[in-house]
């Protein structure tokens, strides 16, 4: 399972406005609902429940909210760059501006969880993150994320 299996070009969102974590989760859930057929309310509830266990804010302005969902047929991902960073209760207390949402089917095999780990490692690459923050073309960001997964030095 690779990021190319879960992240489509239409799921790269630049300039999203969200004041706070709750609003951000709701906005991402609305987008995911339109793309997956699972209700936005169910997605929001799953993401909020996961966040109650501990923030998925990794630090350095990055978060990877994720959840398992009953009724989801296949994994889904979305890359979001916020217009203005918002509080996400990250481990370093920095506001978040880059978010990669990952939704998995409820009975996700271990390889899906390995994807979450690979995404976290990928988004810890300072060179890649700097380029993701500067680029204004969603298609270029999508390509860069996929290329980076294949060859870490391609960032």
C-alpha cells in the first residue's frame, strides 16, 4: 500500500480556511464524505474520537489525523495546506499548516498501518515540507508526494 493508492490529485487542497482543530476536522470530513460516500458526521466523529486519545499533531506544523471507519470501502487520503496555521494541540505546541488526512476501512490489514508510519516519516523531511509549503500548484504537490514516496531523495 502506497500513498498513490490513497491520495488522488483532487484530494490536494490548498488555502483551506479553518479556525481551530474542530473546524478543520469538520472541513476535512466534508471533503472526504463527498469522495468516499461515508457521512461527514461519521468521519468527524471517528476523527474526533481518535484525537481524544492524543493529538495527531506531529510537531513542526504538521498533523496526520487518521481513523478507521465502518463502511469505508478503501483507504482515503487528503493533503491540506491551510491558509493560516491553526492550533491542533500538537506535541510541540506549534500551530499546524500542513495536514494529511488518512481514513482506513475498519478491518484494515497491517499494511495500511504501515502506510501511516511511512507518511509520518515522509513528512518529517525538512526539504520536502519546505517545498510543500511554498508550492501553489496542487498537481505539483501531488506529484511531489508520490515521487518522494518512491525515492526519498526526489523531494
